[in-house]
């Protein structure tokens, strides 16, 4: 576990955060056809209805994640990413727990996500499974896609 992880709401203006999100998008495109990449760029993460958090350890960016409002009872996790030097140290689990708690405090009844179905995304799928997410049908505006899996967790 990373020592003293500080999770804070972020305005996406810091160069470290922007660089991590650009790396995230580049990696998504390296593993998935463009039409199946659903990661949001910085501008779309700044949109109304999206709350973005960054996680810091000893002044270094350790990871990030966001919640996107879908409707009064349902939100979606977006842009979960752990910085390379922090993988395997509990950053993603800490961020996920923070976002689940935040979604619950906002009154959402369900929290969902889309992630890749191919092998590079296996660690992400295992993380979500360990935290109570189960596979589900596409939600919101998503369509069935062999490159995607959809997961959801009830919060009530």
C-alpha cells in the first residue's frame, strides 16, 4: 500500500495530470480499435456532470479517476488510471473506494463502468470484481462491442 495517499478533487490543469491522461488515452488506442475506445479526453473530463479526482503520494501523482453523472440514480466510473511507478501499491483500490463512497454520498443507487475485454485489461477487471462489480449489459449510450465489457455495482 502506498503511504499517505491524498485523494483530491482536481481541475485537470496540472501538467502531471494532463500527461497521465494523455498516456492513458494513448495506451487505450494501442490496445483497442479507435471506434471502441470510450476513454474521455481532458476537455470531456472537465464537462458538467463529471467529477475528477487525482491521488498523490509524497507530492507525486499516483493515479486518477472520475465519476460521470448518467441520471439521478446512476453514475459511471471514467478514466481510472494508476501512474506507472505506483502500480501494485493499492492506488487503484483506494481511488475506487473513494469514488464508490462519493457516489453513495451523492445518492446514486448504481455505479457502472466500461472497460476492455482483451488481455491488457484483465487487471482492471479483477480489481472491479474484487470490489463488488459484476458483469452486466451495456448501459447508457453504449452498444454491445466485442472489445468492451460492462460492469455494475448496486450502492444501496
